């Protein structure tokens, strides 16, 4: 009798512990879906920075033939869970300004998607070739520049409340030229980055910080140099045109970066053409077959989809990969077919020349 009673209590306690364990695992899974750490939410992103400007031209987009639908709605329904937006300090127009980006970010959040800011810390494009100071910061001492970076970044967090924030855009050669330009000494750049990072940490308990490098060649050297900084995610751009056609090399480097620096890795920018044709008089950036990865990924709707699917597979197959973001998917011919100052990217958009959704959008689906 005593043996049966002990067996009964043993089984009862065992089942209780089993239930607690299962509930704990479920709770961890729920938390992980909201976390950008390894094993958390897989980011399926689209950079739609130009969409507010394109909307101002009353451009119609179609989810299918003759079925008009706003870009955000289409992408949300297709599976996009984060929208990336560029932010310029004091641009010539309202586009990419604090006011426009704040309003657009609020719209994105209302639709249930995350907001990913890429802060250029410039009045115009920042990339490996140019990192021009905002005009209002010209002539500042290094100390005053650090103070300005801190105050501006804090303002961004307080006004926009992004889920993810890049401290700089494609900063291979540094930032804030000439102060933070990399010419053998990383300390000035690290000091400036540290002020942006400090502002985020002191203003938000949840925003995740990315450091963004263009390509993967030299990335290990770069992230080794900034290794002591308090950031969350390694962000890489990858375009075959500029960064090579070796997708296996990309995959290998993602694994090495994540393992070496114990950080999750995201492809912050990528794109591929669905045609080598054009739809306006603005010269396209990509327009010849020698810029493609052939024969696997031709410039066709199917080739474009296959390329992005391969990027997704690379990121999903690596324990360090947490997602990807398509750049310029909204950059259709929005100023008219005779425009000479419109989109150099319409053949790499995720809409065809009739502004109808392309098959590549299926890659964003949640599995």
C-alpha cells in the first residue's frame, strides 16, 4: 500500500513538473518571437523610405491585375514584419526628415509592423564613399560634435521610438568626415558611435542597436576594431553588383561574424533585377548581364524571386542569421516615363512596370 502511495505521489509530482516545464518553454517561445536575438523573430523586411514621396505623385500600386492596394497593406499581407526607413538630419525637402519619418513610422506601427531606422547622420546619402556632416554641425569641435550626436540620437528615440536603430549607414570608412574618417585610428569613430549608443541605451529599454557595414569583404577586420562597443546586431549590405557574386562566401562570413563576435547578423540591404529593361529616362544602376549571377539568377521575375529566396535560406540556415531586408522595392517609375530625375532602380523594384506586385513578394511569407 505504501509502495502504491509513493508511486502515486511520484507520478503526480512528475506530471506537475512536466506541465510547468511545457508552460515555461511556451512562454520562452512567445518571448523569443518578440526578440531579435538568435532564435527570436526572423526579420522579413522592406526598406520603403521613398514611399511617402512616391505617394505624393498619386502613384497607384496593384496587388494583382486591376486590384489597387497600398504598398504597406500588400507587404503586410505578404508577410513583411519590419519596415526600414532612412532618416536625414536637415534635408532640402521634407522627405526623409524627422517630421516625415515620424509620421510614417506611426503608420507602420499602427499596422502591426516593426520600425527599423537607418540614421545617416547627414543631410543626404551616407555610404562608404561619403559621410558628410549635417550643415548645422559644420565647424563644431570634436567635443561639441559628440554632444550633438548624443542629443540628436536621444531626440530620435524619444520622437520615433524605433524597434531597431542603425547608428550610421554603411560606415566602412567611418562617419562624420573628417572627424570620424578611418585613416588608421578607430578611436574618433568609436567615440562618436559610443555617444549614439549611449543615447539609445539611456532613452529606451527595448530598441536594438545595429552597426551597418556594406558587403562582407573586410567585415571581420572592421567588427574586430569596434568589438568593445555596446551594440546588438551586425548589419550587412549585400548587392552582387558591388559585393561580388559568391553567395557561398557570404554565407560563410555570416557564420564567422556571428560566432566570432557573438552577435546576430542581418542582411540590411539587398536587391536584384526582374528585368534589364527600363521604364523611364533615368539611367538605371544595374543594366547588363555581367552584373548578374548567371545562370542561376537571370534578370526575370523568377530569377529575382530565386535570388531573394536564396538570401533568406542563407540567413535561416545559420544560427546567427536573424533576417533580411529588401532595399528599393517601392522605387517604381513614379514621376512618369519621361522623367530624367526619377528612379534608377525601377528594374529592381518588387513591382513590375505596371506597378503590379511581382512573385518575389512570396519570399516574405511567414513559415
